[in-house]
C-alpha cells in the first residue's frame, strides 16, 4: 500500500540485496519476508556466495516458485566474502534505494515504507537505519529492540547528527541488517571495503563523518541469533581477530572526522585495544590502553564540535 507521501507519484524502486551463505535452514524465511513486505516497488537480487550446504538449492527452488511475483536476479558463484558480495549486489541493482539483507534474518512488514519515506523527506541523508527485533534460531522472539535490549543503546543519541556520530563511534548498537541506503551515497563514500568482516561499521563511520546517516524508530527486520553468528561468537581467537580488525578500522577512519569526534575515535581504538589485551590476558597493555582511552575521552569533552566536516577519504 502506498504511503500518503507517495500518493500520486511513482514510488522509488528499492533493490533488496541478499548475500547468502550456508543458511539453508533460514533462507526461505528471509526470501518470504521480501514478498510479505507491502512496499510494491521492489526487486530482489540474491547471490549465493559459495555455500557448502543446501542454501543454493533452496534459493533456486524458491526463485522458481516466485519468479512471477517480483523481479528477481539470482547468481551462484564461488565464495568471495561478504563485502565483495555486497559490492556485486549493489552493482547489479537498479533501485534508487538499496536494502542490504542477510540470509538468516528477515524483513518486517512496513519497514521499507518507513525508511523510503524518511529518505524522501531528508534528501541530504545517504542512508537511514532502523531498529530490529531479536529472534532465536526457531523464530521465537528474544528481545523487542535489538538496539536497547541487545546492545544497551540510548536511542536518543540517534536523533541528531552529533548523537549519531558519537553513537556510531562509541557504541555501534546495530543488530541485524537495518539500513536503507541511497544508491548515490555509495558513489560518495565508496562501497563496502573488501577483505573486511566488520564491513558495516566501516561503511557507517564513513557515512556518519558526512552527517549522511539518519534514524527511524521502527523495527525494520528480525535479527536472528544462532550459533554461527559472526558478531556474537564466543570463540576467543575469532573475537580477537574481529577486534583487531575493528581497531584497524577505527585508526584508519580518524582522518575523516573533525574534533571532538576524531579524538573520540582514537579513544575507541584504545578501548578496543584494551578488550584485545583482556582476551589475551595481558594486564600491562590493558592498563595502558585504558589510561589512554580515559585521557582521550576527557580531552574530547573539552573540545566543542567544529562547524565543518571531516576530510573526505576512503
């Protein structure tokens, strides 16, 4: 059903992008949810990124059943990783707006309409994020808000550009694929950085540095927690590897920000370093990182926000 803001005009096309990998148990629910969302102007692009289970077969069966219900493009190929797959999906998309998904999560009805209306009303924003509900591997609801209940976020931070910058830097409280991205925004900040596993934080740091990120307090997807979630792993070596990558991203992106956000991101890099030292049981480096973190947080508080924008870069 068209929103009031869209009546009488052609609705912008939304490209729903699904990178799929070894989610045979969950992928049909993901794809069904695209059809269930009532927003009518959409296409679906799916890449099976070299799955080793029956994910590819289940997608092919679903596409054969629903190929007349919605424009669909489906590609099966060897594994190239999440960032490369997202970039290929975006390159294949025709939509004005891109809705990256995940093959173990699913959309909630009404989310696309709410996010499209936000971006139509805020032409200066390159992307908008929403909230999620959190479900278990069997689809039972665990939390009403991924942001608040899973990550302990203060949603009020996301209601201003200053707050969004601080939230993205210090507490990236996003559970699940909750963003709608203006396709032209990816031409401004580049696309997903290939080779990264924490590719979403990197992208949204770049958007936040340009005040190009907005927020709607609407649950737009269901984020599924299960034993294979990359971001929720309990495996110590994997956690250390993810944190090392996150620290590299923080240090790499400091130049994009003005003060005090640049100092806050440097502080965050030390906070991440402290987490790494804790997991590696290195008390000396842990104390040094925490001291540096606290001193930089104090320094950031003493620096009022500047009126300009950060340096553009990649």
